[in-house]
């Protein structure tokens, strides 16, 4: 390409520094997500303890299930970050899995809430359909394993 080798070396240095900065940010994100996952496990344990020790109330199970699904969402986000750190590409199936888990959580929350409009339910159903369609289309493009 005939470029100045000094400029190329400077560019490589800047790119290397930015790459390390990006990696540090992703590691911090993974660390904070891990802390959040541990915190949600603690919340689920508290909810279940309240259910066992206190008066039987099924709404506590709903709350615990909601917290557990948040933990699954966080775990899937951690997995997405780990895959990105390893291969420097985002796995769309993991991201769509996080979205689907979040939508399932939303549907379960609808069961607890008393005031849900048909528009909210329709948007949620549409989002679930779009996510499932996305997973299907991504799997269709995947080359067959030999």
C-alpha cells in the first residue's frame, strides 16, 4: 500500500490500546453481571425462606420465579460477554435467547399484575414471535455440521 511505516506502527499501537480498553470494559461488565447474579440468588433464597416460614402465599412464588428468571437473563448475558471476549463476535442466538427469556419473564409478570392492556399483551406476543422467528432464521443459515 506504500504507506508510511511510522504511521502504521502508531495506528497499530492505538488499535492495540483500544482493544485492551474494550477487553477491560467487557471484563468489568462480566464481573458486575456476576455480582448481580449472586445478589439475585440471595433474593430468591430470601423469597423462598419467607414462603416456607411465613403464611402460604403463592404470590411469593411468583416473586421468586421472577427473580430467578432475572438470574437466568444475567447468566445468559455473562455467557454472551464471555463468547465475545473469546472470539470477538456476538452470537445472535445467545442475544435472542436473552430476549426470549425476558419476554417469558414479562408474560409471567402479567399473571401477577392486575392492570394489563390488550396493547401491552399484543406487543409482548409480537416480540415473542419476532424473537422466535429470528432464532429460526439464524438456525436456517447455519451450515450443516459434518
